[in-house]
C-alpha cells in the first residue's frame, strides 16, 4: 500500500486494522491532517467501519473482515474527499478553569526552579496558548494537549506519583493535560480543574475529542470549590 496525498505511510495492524500516517511540516500540521481524515471518515462512514483510533500523526481504521479487506479499506480512504476546512469546523473549543497552585496539585516551585520563571509567569504562559487535542488515551478522558510553550517544557518526574488527584492540570515535555480521575502519573502539576472530563454513563463519555481546542483560565480557590460542588451535585 503506497503513500498518497498527505499520507506518508500505510501499514496493517492485526487482522482487522489499517494505520495511516500523515506527513507535515511539524506535529501540528500532521495532527491537523489526521483530524481532517478522521472527520472525513465520520462524514462518509462506510458500513464496514467498526472503530477509528486517532493519535498524534496516525489514524487506525478498524474494519469488519466479513465486509472488506485491507485493500478495500486502502482504496476507500485513498479516494475519500478530505479538506482542512472540514476538520476546523468540526472541532470544539473547551475553556477550562484552573485553580493554579492548589495544595494537592502544586509543583510550581519545581517548575520555577527548572525554567527560571516566577510562579506568576508560569501561570500566565500556561494560559496564553490555545491547545489542540492531539490524542485521547492513557486513561479514559485523558487528552494530550499541545503544544506547550517551549519555555515551560519539563521532563517527566524521575519517580512518578502513585496517585495524582482527579482534575490535576499537568505539564510534561511540550504537552499539557488534565487528569480525568485519580491515577498514577509522572507529569508536573500546576493546579486543579473542577470540570468533569469523563462520564461513562453519557452518550459521549469523553468531553474532549481529538482535534478539539482547549484554553485554560485562572479561578480562585473559592470559585474552584463552588464549581466542584456543582459538578458533584450534577453527577
């Protein structure tokens, strides 16, 4: 299966999957191409499609082996009408509140020491970007967001925590994320977000989808607790 268009490589995945890898000037361009391909497949969904798994620069297409084979999937995707405007119009902007410096999720001193920035500067820079959801994984509802400002890039912790609190806003490398539930984790924590990111009983259990946009803004401790209380009551 040969490359075509923005697709730089195609490979099989098990008995019922094909992975398409995109090309681009940078990761943002590659991810936008993946989002466009994903949305095109959703819009023109073939009867044999069982699952789509988007990632940073790839999309796995899982198919019903009784209806189509690898070659049929490849040919369908190759002739699919794909446009950047389609991917842009399909994305959702999420504005997430953050109580920066919350005691349960506060590595600001470590980040300041490593970057040479003050806590105020770290918080300001974290809010300055509109982030793209590059992929959803690791845990249900965990969205990998990028790209983080280069001056905030941090390595992962040498000794990951056994339990990161639900709603913890974190950074690692050129990425940022919000932990949707309590879980182990090795990212540096900046604060807490009171928004529920994962609801297994909902029609769409995951709040954020690949290709969505995310902005963060600061709230006070009192605002955080009031919001968190409303979230618990509505659960």
